[in-house]
C-alpha cells in the first residue's frame, strides 16, 4: 500500500476513534450540537459505525498479502472483528440510559428574546420529550447559531436577562 494513503487512512481512523471517545465521554460538557434535531438523533449511530470501521481498519492494515493465509493474518482478521465490536457495545451501554441526549425529541416551543447585538443569538423555550420514560420538560436555553448546521445551546437564568441586551419577542 502506498505510504501516503496508509498515513491518511491511519489518521482518519484515529480521528474517528478519538471523536467517538470525546463525544460519548465528554459530549455532555460541550454545548455544541446540530441545528437540526433530527441529525442529533442519527449522529451517534453514524459515529459509532465509523469508529467500529476505524478500529477494524487498524487491524487490517498490518495484514501482509505476501504472507497469504498465515496464522498472523487470520488472527489479525478475526481479532479485528472482535475489537471493532467494542464501540457498538459501548453505544448500547450508553443507550441504557432511557433519556440519553440523542434519544430525546427536541422541539423549539417559542423564541422569547433576541439579542440586540446579533440576530443569531436567541433565548428559546425548548421542549424535551423522552418517549421511553414518558417524560416531557421545557427548558429555557440561550441558543447561538454558529453556522447553519451547528448551534451552541446552554442553560440561562431568565432572571438575569436585561432589556439592555435583549429584545423581547
């Protein structure tokens, strides 16, 4: 295999594995999310698949075609399959929480305020619906549109909202 292509594949594999780890272990501390809530529900599944493929790829790269059906090649092939199941099992483990973030149905109820400085910054009522636990709750969130694809969403205390910086809608 071409050395440049090998390095690109290795870099992508490591990138997806790290992204998986950061998303599931540190993701709840990061306020970045998709603007379209349907992507938010599908993204963890896609990321889990990419991580599993990346781990399997890391085991396939050292296989030497010149050695044919050697014990080491067969071992790498099957051990790679076993290790690539780890992200899938971890995803299932994280899914045991009935109301995991990616399982929630989110819906914008109402826009309460808009920033006087930036039209992309708003304060919204967002409804969270967990069908599995049959729970609904409404939270007030400060939403900043970073790009049309991504938003930053954080909790805000409505008592600290001043008319100086925010326009009521």
